């Protein structure tokens, strides 16, 4: 069964960010999406899966690096 696909504007509204941010992240490969012609499209299930993985990285190394003086 195919999942619903949405435009960058619709995903931006869903994620509560600017549409340009969605397109920039898609171009950089940081958010799952694909192009049809010159328009970005996003699979809703892939976006849901992506959202679940955000913020799960180990923060201890980031905090340790911030406190270190160079």
C-alpha cells in the first residue's frame, strides 16, 4: 500500500517550520524526500520515522566538547 505524499509546504506546516527550511534539509539529505520534476515530495510515514530518530543521539560528547577550552 502506498503512503500519502505531501509537498514541501504541507510538510513545513506539519513540522511548524518554514518551507525553505524543509527544502534546504531535503537538498542536504537530512530529511527524507524526493523530487518530481522541480518539486519536492515527502512520504508521510518516512517523515514520521525520521521525527522519531531526531534528538536521540548521545548528548554527552556534545556537552564535553562545549566545556573544553582550545
